[in-house]
């Protein structure tokens, strides 16, 4: 994934004694089913199939070579996935797209001191001592590309260096306060806190000449625990590659926003490469290990940093901005149209009235290098999910709705494979009932999920049926993990959270921001989405060391969490494919939106804006009320519910604003978007809150109107649903 | 001081626009004066005298050699102070005491790896590279004692090592949870969070064989800023010396609790050296630099540490407790009765009715090495205060009350010089009206104070008259500093604080815990006390590098904060010596105590104790009400107020419990004591709260009774005062 795994959204939740159970049993009733008994039988048959050992084999084969998107090795992984899909009985195709990707030809980053002495000549290849803690068997493969940033242009720049902490908007504003300009400078920032493309986006807006992004040991290195190969954290030479695309503007092939980059797309429908300023940085950026960043940071002069800008390198950090350090970055990128390959497998639906209401599930396959965790722990699990679906088909099972399983390519460069496919299938996806994503399937033993509010209860519910390798059900362990995480955390839960609507669930389920393939589904197309995985300490993200050896030493040596992941992912598909009534919970959705409005009102007050929220508040209350009412009708419904289901699905589409967000029309969802200045983290009711952030009262007013309209549209649909 | 300087008590406070003024002017009215005009004239005359340059000269002379308590160089500093006191016209004596002090003869600390290889052989002498950043001109003096801990016994122990973070009670309990025993081990702890004697106290109770206390760069080294000589923070070889006396049991000469160790005290009145278990550790302890601690920490095996136990050394910390590291500590201490020298200067009082109501002011003079900041920045300022008092005397000024200025010795070993003197003068001190302490007079530009609640308003008030080198008054800058500190702090102010009684003041004034010479005054004797100083980044506490060179590079190059300190300290004395009505604010005192009771009730609930607070609550409310009423009478009073003043002073004495605290009867104050498990930090209504902590319901009940009785006694006195 292009987003680093995080346990940050975990928080204290009351432990529900009711769910403590020795072994998971199918629940008597599940939201969406008139009678769960038949489904429970199929669930049981399904759960028996995903195999830990086979998942391990998939993972080993998929990660045997570096398989960067568009490479021959990437194509081989596509063929492997195609073969497994077909073996399971899925109608399967490799779907190519032609998309713009940069590939590093030559990367030079070197630093000089005030008197011209060389401080560092890099980048240093990623390497651990083969004689210590078993070394690493994968690090010497000649096919490994030098560490680079996706979407970086070529460039040859020399400039003084300014350290800008995480490169958030607040960090750059702090530099302004301190009188340090980044204009004409190379900005050195550390990974973390926001999407790396946003770091470059802000630096570029402020006139920086280039950006270096390094991994501070405070964030995923020794400060967190032992470094690989002794432990799970980032060793000194390890680099985090990654895209610096301006993802919050739009994802996918930079040349074709809103249009699918099919192999036969005429050039006339592409934005010329020299007119991509909206989405592609104009200044060069490159990642660094802390081994290479340390000599620069150590030599930086200028004022000492604000206290919370200090990282874990063993010296006091300085802001720079003087002549103490000069860096020369020379990046030669081969930026060209390259072919990538999604793999798409289909199981037809059997209900004539609902067979075109797709259930889509997906995971990306491309990796910056080996990608054992990111993404192929997800791929290996998904293949065992498909294995299970195949066996069910042989046993006579039939899904009501069409199931579409996708192996995306070029996610790492900016969600490209998924975005192009979604852009190509806008019409059928208007009534797709769900998109289930998994990216990092397994980096450790802690199950985690994010979802649109209407599917939070749904995700929670499927985990009751799946056994955990730790005993009991996945759900039980999920609750327990969150409780322990909260107890051991130094940060206590913000008091305000206790009254939050999600407190109605006994697990905290995150909000979908961006950084993985659900973005084109939910935020561009309005397909209700979830994202699941099983997390743990994972410091080697996007480095050479995210490989099979790291995985079996740190994440899941016996692949039992792979098996768990395959099972949970599979139950999501099974339940959504055959539910009588679509199990969307608009009542929780409504409560969450009311909370967002409360926050926005407070935010406006703090910003000194006089905004009239009356219309949006009334619409949100109407939506919330309609959500509660339709929930009752969903529970009570009997017989063929195609019309109710159609309306339930339409209610999500109605939350899209066809005009999209200001300055980024590709993002059309009025409730969720990746933040313009966060990238990964969701901004809620984004049109409104980002206008308040500016602050821009006129824009905020217009966005309140748009939000109220969307909520009213959706409420009206819900009011009519099932009547 | 034996306590590290801290800005931790700073917090967000509303900025009072009313006090913004270009230059400070004497206020028209000051609490305690019928008519402030006459006093304002003397204040003005006084403020003109303390001289920055002279303060710098005092500092340079006082810190020209290491002057550990009882050393010949220490005696020379006593003579210097005596000479200056006498020159100002004070009746001055050097007052000797004979007290038990340990002096290191031989200190060996060495570490070995699992296969017996030597990891470290120390302690390494404190030394910075003379060629870098100007080096340090003081570090090579042969009179510097090796770094050691006061009160450590001799010992020769060899054991495996366990890392116990800061060595707080919570840290040791966490080790229990993790199944790591410290029994028979050498415990390696880092400085910070609690008093070092408490670290040893807990380790000893749990069967440790020895304790090593090191300075982690996270706490006062490069993680905070540049190390000396480039910056103000601790360089890698610098060691924090310090007492490991069990100060929370009792301070002073270990052999004479409650009794003055005069030179002629017969041995029969001393506790024999082998029966000092209450106050002196039985296991050896020694401080280490992080240079010496790093090889041990790096080699430690066992489980990784909890996240917040990780320091700033560049590797992942482990708990140890296995065979990975063995340490050999061989300490030879010469433990003997040694002579120390207080210097006491007196100005007689002129009011026959109140001349025996002493105003005492003091600062210690002894240092672990050079002590430029701790304590001689305070001594230099105090000498300029005395200079000012002397000039006033020549101008015809007369204090109503006797002024006693004290230069304490052997504070570093456990507040010994002050404690012995206080124990010797119990009778006159029963009606001493105040003790004004300064220890670290200046380590930087941020004025700070702690005080008993009745004197918080008083301290705040004197700072309006003193100009700040930053412009405006000290008070104005104090408010501003606290506001900025709060803004830049990542920790937001706890919401509960907003309703705290001290919010009535526009500056936050700390609570007196322990770690400096006010302890025998307030907590043993009930003399209302304050502690003031001017703080800044100060990472060389108790090391060789706390010297004149550090001071002029980091703290106060032109001694203008020395001058400020002399002025504020002097105004405290002037105002208290001549106030018509003693300016004690019992109304704030009452509100604070009511807050403490609220907290204790909540604490009891959390601990599951059923305690009846009714009597204490009623007594506290009565005390608070009496405080408000007497405040009105204080403001309205006219004429000779000796009787009112006597009662006001008696109200503080009434808060003492003659039986003292459980297990530590030397501490008699029912509202304030150093915490048994914190040492530095005050525990409020200590009898009650520490009983709840145990938890011990019976003891808590008895202590609630004692507290109620003290508050009732005091309230009754206040009710009668001035009637």
C-alpha cells in the first residue's frame, strides 16, 4: 500500500463480556438475513478451506523476486494469480492498462559541509551485515531498483538544506514563524504523520528546489524496538520508497483523470506529460535511509529545532537554512507509458434481479521491491479466499450477486490499476453493493479494519465467526487487543470520544482516508467500502527488507494469520453476495455525520467564521432519522427485497456531489476524502472543513449548501426505501 | 540544590492585559500595608543597589575551585560570604556543625558481556574535547572528586543488570508484571521523574544488590538540545552526582533527626552509624554518564522495554535480567563526621512587639563541584541582596522584624546545614514570619516560583516592581513566559486545572515539595516559605560542567538575571520585614485545600476505599471561610497589628501535627510533604493520600481525623484573629 500501516486509531473501548467465547460459533441471526441458518452452513463449509500452508506457498512464490509494477516479474505474478483464479473456477482475465510511470535511471544524493568537504555520498544500498542475526538472503538481488520516489521528475539541483520535521502544513508554518524560508532550499523531512506526496506538495508551493524524505529511527527504527534482522524495525540503511503523486488531487494514471488508460486510449484523450502540474510534482524528491540522512542532520547549523521535531538520532537537530550543509541531488528518471496488469476474476450472480449488483473484492499485487507484507500478504490470503470460493462452487453454492475479485497493479504509484479499472466501469459500479479491500493483509497478529459507517457493523459481525489463532474468535481478540493497546498507551482516550457514535460498536473501526485501492470506489464512485488486515510491529515498509525472510521471522511464521485473513475476507464476500437485505447501517452513518457537523461548527467558531449550519444540520438530522427508520424496515423485511436493496445502495450514491470538491473534482464524496494536507488521513465532510481551514467563508457556505443537498437527496431515498 | 531545576509546572494562564506596562512602577497599594508610599520609597532605593557586575564577580570567586561541603575550599567560600555580610553591616557568624558525610576513596564500575569480555571500565572522567567549541577550562582540576552518590555505603558487588527506567514505584511494579525480578541484581535506572534517593529506596526494598543511576540523553542531553560546550545540555561524559539519602523519611545529619548536630553534641545523642537504616541506604549506588551506561544498555538482552522506557541512545533498549551483562561495582567510601559551616547574618528588628518574629532568607553555598548554577548563582544574587540591605541601613532604613540571612552548607548531602540550624532554633522559628529560599538563582531567563499558598499572592506582588532585562516588569515577563511555554507545549493543560484555585493568580506558582532548604522550615516547623529562581535550559546539573564557563555561555553572560534575582529576593525580605499586617492569603490556602480533598476523595474511590471525609471536609470549609473573613480584616486593619499578626502566623503552626506523618514523624505538616515515593514532588495532605495509595483504610481514617483536627485548630485561630 502507499500508506504505512498504523495502529494509531486504536483506542479504549469497553470490553463486552457477552462476546467472550471459547470457540466461535455461527450467530443465530445476522443483519441482512431473514434466516441465517442456510448461510451459516455455507460459512462453515467455506471456513474449512483456506489453508495456512498454501497461503505461505503463495507468499513465497509471489515474493521470490522484486516485482515493481510493469516489470517482467510483475507480469509473472499476474500470471500466477490468473492461474489460481482460473483453477478456482473464476472467469478470469489479465486486464492491461498503459500508464505513466517513472523508473530511476540514476540517483545521486550527496552532501557537502561548509568548507566543501563531502559529508555523504549516496544513496547507500540497503544492506545488513550478513554475519549478524542471520543477515538477509534477499538484499543482493541485482533486479532491485535504487530507492526512489514515484512521480518524482528528473532533476539536478544543488542547494542548502532546511529540516522541516514531518513536512506537515503546521511544520512549514512553524518554520515561517521561526523566520526560516525554504525558498530555493532542499527540504529534508522525515517520514510519518502525512502522505509523502503532501510533504512535496507543500514544499513545492513554498518554493523549495527539492525534497529528501528520510526514515527517522524515532518513527520506525530502533526507538521503537530492535531493528531487522534482530527485530521487526527498520535498520539503518533501509529506505522507504513511495509515491509522491499529489494523491489528494486525484489518483490513478496522471494523464487520465476520470478516464480509463486502456491500451487503445488515443493520445488525444491524455493530458500531455508537460501539463500534469495538478497531480505530479515539479521538483525532484528522493527517499533516504537514516544512515544517509544522519550526516546531513548532524552537520546542519542554524537554530535548534522545536522540542517535538527532535528525532532519535544521537545528536541535537537543527533547522539549517544557512551554509552549513549543501546537498546535490541528481535524479534521472525514465518517465514513460508502461503496461500494467490487473487480474480480474468473476463468479456470476444467480439472482436475476440482483446479479448485476457486483460485490467487488481486491488487493494490489505490485510491490516496491519484494512486498512480502505490502501487498502480497494480502494477495496470498486473497488467493486462499478464492480457493475457498472455488470449493464452495464445486459444492453447489451459488452467489445471488456477481462476485468480482481483483488483483490490482501499480497501486504503489498512486492507486493506478484500481483507479483505471473503476474509471472504466463507472456504470456497473453505480450499483455495486460493496468493495472489500485488503492491502497489508498481515504484518502481525492484531486484526484491524476501516470502513464506511454503513458497513462498520457488517465488518464487526463477520469476525464473530472466524477463529483466532490466539483462541476464541477474531472479534474477541480484536476487542482485547484494542483494550490492551489503550491501557498500555500513554495517551488516554480523548474524553469527547466516549460520546462518539462508533462507541455503539465494541470495536473501534477506522475511517477510510486514502492510501489504498478503496479510494476510487468510495470517494469517486460511492461504492460502500471496507479495508481489513492484521497488524503488528512493521518497520521495513517499502524497503528491500519487506521480504519473505522478514515475514516469517516477524509477522506470521506459520501463516495462521494469513488463514484468518483469508477467512474474514471471504466471509465479507459471502455475506454481501447473498444477503437478503443489504446490511447497510444508515443509523450509525447518521450519527457519525451529526458528530462531524458538531466538530465543524466548533472549528468554524475557532476560526472566527460566522457560518449558518442550519440547512446542513436539518438535512443531517433528517438523514439520521431516515437511517433509523429504514433500519427497522431492513430488519422486518421479508421476501424479495431487490427494490429496497436498490434504494439502500442509491442512498450512498446520493452522497456524491457530481461537481466534486473545490479544486479536486475527481473526489466526489461529500462525507469522506483524503485531506488535501494529510493525504492518508480522511477529512470528513471535506468540502466544508477544508474551506473553514483556509479559512474561506464563501467557499464554506457553498459547501454547506452542497452537503445539505447531498444529505437531503440521500435522506429522501432512505425515506422511500422499502415502503 | 539536590533537586533538578524544572519548568514542568508551567502551564497555560490567561494573559492579563492590565499588567502590560513599559517600565515597572511601584503599585499604589500592596496587601499588608496601610499605606504603601513609604515602603515604595525604600523599595526604589533598594532596587538601585544590586549590581550585575558585582554579582558576576561574586560568582567567579565563589566558583573558582570545587567546594564540596566540609572541604577547605568550602570553608573559603564561607569566609567570603562572611566578609560580604559583615561589610553590609550584618551581625555575622560562621556556624559549624559536625555531620556524617561520605567521601569517595575509590570508585570502580565495570561491565562484562556474556562471555566475560569487558564492555566498559569506568567511571570515565568527565571531559570534553578541548579542541571543539572552546572546550572547558575547569575540567582538569585535580581537586574534583570522582562522581559519586551522597549517602552510598561502601560495597563490592557483582551481579547481572536489570534496566528499570526511572526507578519509580510504577516502573518497579511494571517489572513485576513483566516477570523480571530485581532481587540480587544491580538495577540500572535513569535520572529523572523522582528523587534519586527514592530510586535506591525502592530498589533496596525489592532486594537489589546495587543501583547505577545514569543520565539519559533523552532527559537532559542531546535529545533536548546541543550539548556543552556547544550548547547548554549534558555532554556524554558528564555525570549527575547527588544524594541518595532517604530524604522523604527525614533530611539533615542522618545521625540526629530532630536534634542539631552542634560541634559539642555528645555521641550519646547520635544514632550509631550502624543503625541508620531509616535514612541511609544499605546498598551501594553510583551515578554514571551515558558514555559509561551505553555499553551496558546496548548489551542488555531480555525482553524489549515498554515503549515509554526507551531513551535517546541509538539502539533499542532491553530489560536485561539475564546473563547478557554482569556489572562489578566496587565503592570505597570514607564515611565520617565532618565539619560544615553555615554563615548566618542578622539585622535586628526595630519594633519591640515584633522584632523577634524573624524573616529568614537563605541559599546554600556548597556544591558537588563548582556549582556555578547550583547553588552559587543564588549565592551571588543573595550577596547583592545583602549589599542592598546594607546600603539601606546606611540610609537610615530600619526593619520592624529581625532579618536573618543564611548561607547553608551541605545542602547537597541532604539539606544538612539548614536542617541542623532549624533544629537548633525551633523555639524562635515558631514565630518566624517567613523563610525565603533561593537555590538555583539563575540558570536562564524564565522567572519561576513555588510557595505555600498563603504566600503565592505575596511572591507575585513583589515581581511587579522589579524591571526585567527583557523589558517591562518581571511579573509581565513571567506571565508571558508561562503563556508561551503553554502554547509551545505538546501537552495541553488538563481541563480540570481551569477551575483550580491558583487560577485566581495570573501566574502559576508551584507547590513546595522538597529538594532544597525550605523543607525544614515549612514541613518540620511550619514557617511559611517561598522558593524563587530564574530558569533556562540546564543540562549540566551536578556535573563538573556546572561552572563559570558554562554559566557565562548559557545562563546569564551579563549577570542581569543575577541582578533581577537579587532584587526580587530583596523585595521579599523588605516587604515581609516591614509589612503592617502579615500578607498571608488564607483564602487561597483554603481553596487549595478543598481541591486537595476533592482529589483525595476521587483517589479513594478509584482505590475502592470507603472513607468518610465528612469531618475533614467540614474543617476545610471552616478553614476556607475563616480565611476569607480574616482577609477582609487584614485589608481593613489599622494601627498596631501585632496581635493579628501573631494569630495569622499561629494559623500555619496549627497545621502541624505534633505526631508527624506515619513512619516519618520528622515531617509534621498536614498539608505538604515530599512524597515517600517521589522525594522531590510534594504530596498534598500527605497523611491521607499516601494511606490511600497503599491502600490502608485504617491509616487513612486516622489521618483524616488528624487533618480535620489541624484544619479546625487553624480555623479557630483565624476566626479569632484581629477581632
